[in-house]
C-alpha cells in the first residue's frame, strides 16, 4: 500500500518508533490519531462504546503488526486500514448490528444500537471538524447502517474521507472495479434514505449551530420546565419522527402520536412534572439534557437526552436516549 510520495517527517518519526520496539514510544506516535480513528469506527458501527473498543483493538493490532509498516504509506493511512478491517471483523461476528424493521407499518427500520457521540471527543483538527457535522449527525450515521459492511467501508473511505479508489481498494483488498461498483450502489442507498439532505460530503460545511437551532432548543427547554404541553407541541413538525433508544417499539412518525405517547406514559403528570434542563450538543446536533425531580427528592436526577434535528424552526426528528448509563457523555448526575 503506497501513497506515492517521499518519506515525510511524520512517516520517519513513526518508522523510528516502530523500529525501536518501545511500546511507550509507539503509543505516543499513534495516540495522536485516536480521536479521528474513533470517529471513523463510530461511522462504521453507530455505537460509541463499540467504537471505543474497536479503536483500542486498532492500536493493539497496530502494535502486533508494527513490522508491516515500512513507510510506504502515511501512518494515518496505515492505521485507518487497520481500523476499517477491525470494524469489518467485528460486524462479521455480530448478528445484532443491523437495522431491524420498525414495528410501526411503513415507518422503515430502526437502529436500536445507535448511541450519541459526545462533541468533546470529536477531532480537534480543523479540516476534520469542517466536514464533521453532516457526516456525524444521527441521520447520516443511521443511513450508513443500511449499507452492507464492506459497501459501508467503501463509502466512508471514498466519499467521507476522500480516498482515491486505488487507495481504498488496497485497504480493503478489493479491485478498483469492485470499489467503484460498491460506491455506486452505496450512493444510491444514501440518496434514497436522505433525499432532503446534502450529499456532497467533502464540500466544506459549517459545524456551528444556527441562531434558529439555538432558539428552538431554548423554547423546547422552557416548555419542558413549565410543563407546557401545548408549547412543546407547537415546536414539533406534524410529521415528526420520534424514537426513544434503546427501547424497541417506540418509533412514531407524527407529532400527535409522540405527544399522546408521552402523556399516556405519565410525562407532565404528578411525579413526572418537575423538570430542569440544560442545552448541549452531541453529534454536532442541538440537544436538551432532561433532569427530573420526583416527589420528596431534593435533587433533579439525570433522566434522558433529547437530540433534535431542526428544519425551518421546528423539530423534524427527536431522538431520545437514556442518559443515566452513558458516563462518556460527561453529564452531571444531578442538578
């Protein structure tokens, strides 16, 4: 696998670490790639904990295969190849890592293993951040899960990371023709699943929230804290898509059904009517962290996180996650 370029400073430093046989030195030169590799694994797997595990597996494999690095490729390329194949091996062993048909007829499918990605763990490199939002948002991550694993890898390497076909083919041990064919099929699926979204993933895009998004999140939080069900409903598009993960069977595709479901489950009634919320972001998306105080409880306790996709001033998609079992979100347990 070659990048067809002279040996640079990074390659020379990496090669020296490889030849030293020093685990600490090797860890030092590979660790700088952890965040971007973890995002890559997350795009492949849609699950933060799995991505963490596969990133660690990548570093273990890299150490064990260190003598295969000859400096012909950039260290980053070499590590991405290992990470991609670690994810493919993981997916080959797991039969619970594919979308399943939704219980609601006509609602498509659900990805029950989807987890939110904390923004604080996204790469700090500006070039990665500038494309991160639209390739890390939940809708993108879910759609990628509809691609077969190897086709998924081709799509991410080619259209997200911008690798040329020969480089992707080499990483996946495929022919260039096979990579080209897989990419064409993947693009069709992405267009079908994301008809209203931008599909040019390599074109620079903002990763900051708009004033519109910030305003909707503030109104969402205000309505929750006031137990204003009418105000909350007014923020939702009629064709709202709502789900609460990882619970199966919670998907609904209208605002009315979502609100009716919240009310029937006891929300905004005694015992579920004393809320405090904080605004945050995950997956470069606006979100509200909900804290609930029960009767006779002196503290508000972490309840869930609502991730919002906002279109024209209204919530088009609302994905809820149980936040109490996700310490990596780094949210306070009580307020």
